[in-house]
């Protein structure tokens, strides 16, 4: 083995390929005892040999290449196992925290998960409450009941021009209270 170590240290590709072909099947089988994922094992084995090649000049002549390879594979496998355990615990903890947040959210901030339609109704009510009585009536007749401007003019006994002014003002006020993402729903739903 000392001879092989010398060939690797000098950058002899042929010796390196022989070591790779000889040890990689054994190292894969060894790694599969730790990990159940063939792809992950293949990546790990490649990493080990890349590491061996890049650090070939640091190889110690007294160290057995075989024991070095198996030790590196074992350590990498254990590190992957530790990492996956930490990730699983983190995901489990995050899931638990999120479920707690959702549970308490229903008591603390019921608006956060209201439907868009319910949010729009709330926003519309605030907008309409801030309108003058005539503006609110025209707005309600047009956008809530779906009446035409001529009908509103007759019901309120005002000119079409005044109806138009009330509706324009009502839409301006509504834009102040209704979120942009809800505003499109305003035209789609009749309440």
C-alpha cells in the first residue's frame, strides 16, 4: 500500500483510477449500512475520492489508504445522519410552532384568515360609514343593489349629474378603505 500512496502523492492518475475501481464498490456497500439512499452514497463516495485526490500530497506514508478511506466514509456518513436528524428536529419544531401560531391566531387576530370576501365586506362597511348620507345611498343603490344610474336618479329624485358625482365620490372614498387586491372583488360580488 505504501507504493500506491507514493503513486497517488505524485499525481499518477492510473494508480488513482485503480484505487477508485478497487475500493469504490466496497466503500459503497459500507456506506449503505449507514445510509439508505444510493444516490447520496454515490455522491459521498465521489466526494471521498475527490478529497483524496485534492489532499494527496498530505498523505502520510505510514497510514493505510484503505483504513483512511473507510474512516473518511464512516465519518461523512455519520455527519450526514447527524445533519438529517438536526433537520428533522428543526422541521418538527417549526411545524409545532406554526401549528401553535395558527391555534392562537384564531383567538388573537381573527382577521388574518378571514376570506377575501369577508375582508372586502368589512372594508366596504368602513368606507360607506365615512360617506355622506346621499353619497352612501347612491353608492349602495349602484354597487350593492346593482341599479342603473337612471333608476338611482328617479329613486333619489336627483339629476343624473348629481348621481354621477355621488358615485365618483363614493369610489374615491372606497379606494381609501379597500385594499387594492380586494378592490377587484368589489366589482365581482354583489352583497
